[in-house]
C-alpha cells in the first residue's frame, strides 16, 4: 500500500531480502538469533509519536483554531478545539457529552471555515471518490476505464471499483458503498497481486482545467 508511488526505475534497484517471509517466521528467526525485537508488539499507530498520542504531538506544533460542529443543514451542534484533532468516521471524543440524542460521526471536515460536519453512520457511505496526483507503477498506465480492486486506507480491505483515468486525476466508482472515505488518505489500485498505482483522495471533484493538466 505505502509503496504505490514507486516507478520502474526505483523498483529495478530495490531489494527485499525478507519479502517472501510471513511476519511470524521472521519473529522465529529473530528469536533464534537472540534479537530483542522478536517479542516486540506490532506497531498500531504512528511509530515516531511518543505514546501514540498524535493529538498532543500535533497540538505542540500547530496552533489549533476552535470552530463549530454542524449538521448537514448547517445547524450548530457544538464547538470543537481544532480540526486537526478529528478525522472522518470518528465517533468518540467529540466532546458533545451525548446531548444530541443519537450517535454522531464526523462526516466531513471543512478547513476553510474550521467547521466539522456531523451525521449518522449512513452518511459515511460513498460510492465515488476523486483522487489527485495519480501515479502508476507500470510503464503503460491505463487510458480507458478499467476494473480494479481499490483500497482507501492502509488497514482497509480491497473493494471492486471502476477506475477512470483523467490526466493526473482519477475517478473511482465502487460497486459497493465504502465507509469513511477520507480526503488526504491514499487510495491504491490493484489487479490481483499487482499494484497498479494510486493517488490522494480529494474532498471535491477537479476543475476541468485540472483534468486537462492546464
């Protein structure tokens, strides 16, 4: 997933000496060699963040701007300390103290106005997304719509979709709705075990001149 930006030039010089081994076997080899990492827990969060507390890490490096929680009609539901502390699909730690009477999730984040749109779990489902900065691993990227398996985050499963290349952008339409499609995350395309490429999920569709590369 994270290597989708590599091109043939980089891959030709890339060595993966343990790429054929499952992690369990690597742990056994490390244990036999007496390496302390043999029993190290799997990393679940950003590895360079102390204690995994990304909110504290970001808060120490940026100045948060408070804003409003709103619903899809623009009604104010409450206030938040800063958009950098939230992500699409989040339900916990909204700070509303259950006063809304129903479960709410982060549906959309609007950086320009510092607003966070909240809604029901059904509001998280989407069938289509646009991706920018699209790159393909192969020397001949597709020029027409093609069926792919797409992954919208590193720990998500793959889902069947139709990929339509549009210059440096791509339109992806899924056969089934996908939950919590998050702008800024990478969407990666596969065909079987082959990584075709990927791009960055955007909040909005591109302007016509962007598709044309102008």
